[in-house]
C-alpha cells in the first residue's frame, strides 16, 4: 500500500519520503553508506555532528530539482565500534577525498553543514584545486568554549541519556533558534539525532574543541558561500569574521529568523541562496 500524502504530512516520515539510499562505497577505513538524488551539477553534502545524511534530507530534496546530490555517512555513524581505532578531523578529510575519488568527481561543489562544514573547510584548505565551489552553514573559523558548548560537551561525554531527555530536547530548541512546537519537524530532528550513538557524538565534539582555522583560510581558492542563521547560538560573529576576512573569494549571507538547524527548518531559503550563488 502506498503511503498517502496526508499520512506523510502528519508524521516525520515526510522529511524522508524521497530518500534514495543507493550505494555503499568502500573507503580505506570504513564502508560509507551513500545517498543520491536529483540530476544536474553535482553537490556533495557533508553531514553534521549527529543525525547522519538522513537529517540532510529536507536540504537535499530542496536542491535536487537542479543538482545531483551526493550525501554520505561519516565514519562512525553506522558503526560506533570503529571508535576503538582513533581518528581525528584530518582522517575525516581523507575519508572525504577518498569518497570523491570513488565517485569519480573531479571538482564538485562541496557543501558542509555544521560539523560537516568544518570538514569541508579543512578539505578546501588541504586540496584547494579539488572543488569548484564551497558552501558552508553553521560553522565558524574556531571553536568557542561558551556556556552552550561547555554544557553540550559535558553532557555528551559524561552522562548516558535516554532518547527523549527533556534537557537535551530543550537544547534542541536552542538549535532551532526559537521554541519549536513538538510537531513532525521536531520529532524528525530528535529521532534522527538520536540515531547517532552518543559515544560517536561525544568523540566528534572533542575533535572540534581544538579547532582554529584562522591562519589557514587564505589557502582556500574556491568561491565560497558562508551561510549563517541570525539566531545561531553556536556560531558567533567573532568566529564568523575570519571566514569573511581571510577566504579570498567569499560571500556571507545571513538567514533571518534561523538558528543552527537552518538546513532543516528553512531548506527552501538556503536552496534559493545556493541557486543565486551558483548562477
């Protein structure tokens, strides 16, 4: 029986309705699950700290009408036991380079969201000739140890949490940029984020704590679009400014009334800004 549109609209499944996981790519250190959809110039999307490529599905769907979208699972997303073998941000950058080789993508558009934006920036620094354009959202040039970051790091690292923890759900409200109704969108976000093992989230968070890219941003050669929600509590203007000052060919666009999860809450707006940038 085919799912009706009314049923999809009443549940979080509507955000995954067009998912088309079509492949597994064998990389040097793990096998990456791959999501592909759409047609046109390729955009390779790098997911965030939690939620995997499924959390990108609203954004992928909004871009797929004009572009061929490739999104993949980061190391550890489908196998938390891989943490037995230490890896860092540079290893995740090499995973991404291997993925492009496997997909035979010479100079694609690279789009990194949140934690994925860090990987995208580091990739563009290390391999400036391997991408045509760079798009990032929800990322700055360095880690800032503010109260929100300290709370998130402590909770993820030290306390086992149930999948419906009120404290963490309140934290999600801050990521939305406003008090979010407990509707299908909220359900979708919380369900997808908790698909990522807590140990994997904690490990990724620790990798970010030493981040400082300020002195390396000048190596980026690709035209770059920096998107930032004006209600993003995790990325300050102080952290954003070096991206605007140091990347040679950069545009920064503020997303009104958007938080850190703008790629989930306003994929239509981001798709419009991306289309304008690419044209």
